C-alpha cells in the first residue's frame, strides 16, 4: 500500500486553515465552560496525520504493553483539534498503564521547551494504546478521564490499537468523553463490543454506559503530507519485507481462540429467544471480522510472493 492509498483508505482530509490558533479565543471558550450545559456537548475529534503517526510509532514501540501520552491542540466549539502529541514514560503492562511523577516532570520540561519556540497550544487530552483488543475505555480509563474532566473540563481521551491498525492497514482509533457521575444515557455502547476479547467483555460491559464516543477525523496540510509521505517512501523497503501474518501470528491465534470461545456458547433453556438471536448475530459479526482481517493478510502475502519471488 502506497501513501496515497493509505490516505484514501483512512479518509484523511486536507485542511490548510485548521492550524489557526488564537490564545484569547481559547481562553474565552474555557472560561465559558459550554460543556457544563450538556453531557454530550463535544461531538468530534480532529487529529493531525502527524499526531496519528507519532501515536502509532509510540504504541508499536510498546509492543504488547500499553503506552500513554498527552495531546496538544485547541477546541473549536464542539470539536477537539489535536495538533501534536507528547510521549510519556509511564509504567505499563499488557492491561494497564500508570503515570509516574517522573513522567510528569519530563512533560513539564517538554512544555517549557516548546514554549521557548512559540508552541503554546494547551493540553486538551491524553492517549493510550490497547494492543489487539480495540478502542474503548476500561474502568481505570473511565476513572482517569473523569478526574481530568473535573480538573480541566475540555479534555478528551483517545485510544489507539497498533496491532489492528498494522493488520488492517486502517487506523483503529477512538475518542471518548466520560459522562458526569450518576448520569444515565438513553443510548449505550453495548452494541459496539464486536471484536473485544472474551476476557475484556466483563470490564467493557460494566462501564459501557459511563462514556460516549466522538466522531474521528484525520486531517493534514501540505507540510504534514510532505513529511509523512517522505517517511513513507524512505521506509518502503522495510514495509515490503514485513509479513503481516508472521508479525501478527499471536494476534491471529488469539482471535481464533476467542472466536471459538464465543461461538460455542451453550444456552440455558430459560434463555430468551430474542437474546439468543442477538448473541448469534454478534457471533456472525465476530466471524466476519476475523475472516476479513485474515483474508487481507493472506492477500498481502500472496501479492508479495507473485511480485518478488
């Protein structure tokens, strides 16, 4: 896949005016706190292609461990606009990531350095990775995000899955806001659990009504495009030498075992017919998702063999 195909597949939009930033306008917006009037005030999160690539690189370096960072940008009414991200050296495992005092010290130093070169964009959110298990908020994530919203107000949580992104060649990313404590939405995220591993569904189900997702839009300008395309062309040989099947064999194996576990569920006699049909529909969607991912990986390997062997 060349850079232009990547742009088209991820629907990356060109926007030359989006980097406009006015500190006074931003301060007025923060002082007004319009999000207090509605728990669903923010609707969209626009992220620069450079930020997406940096998050992906950071997440891939973490391998199977989660990583964390902060995002700089601004708010434009109901939209978060992310210009850049800053890595944080956090304590991480395969299921959790914790911000340390040392990491916060490094962040403060980085902000001071950026200010000396005129980069004064405020911090408007944080990101972390979910390697291979999709984009949603766990119980710990919900608690962390709620604390940030109480302290900063206009703050967004972004989750990125590096393994699914590299497997499908399509950025797997989500942006979220947490509801106020005690609020109950009319519509929840229960139907969005397709692709979540069995061992994670309980955690997802316990918190799926505590937050909502924002629409994601990836943007670039002429400078972003040249930088990213230059990197893309520079490392094309590395990409061709990589094997999606071999690099992600653990992921495909886990998906297959998880699919087996979900599809061979025995229903009790008292199980409601409507609920059983709903579960069976989800099983079909799980199987379709796995089939598409595996077929894409096989097709990529076949094309490489035809062209280069």
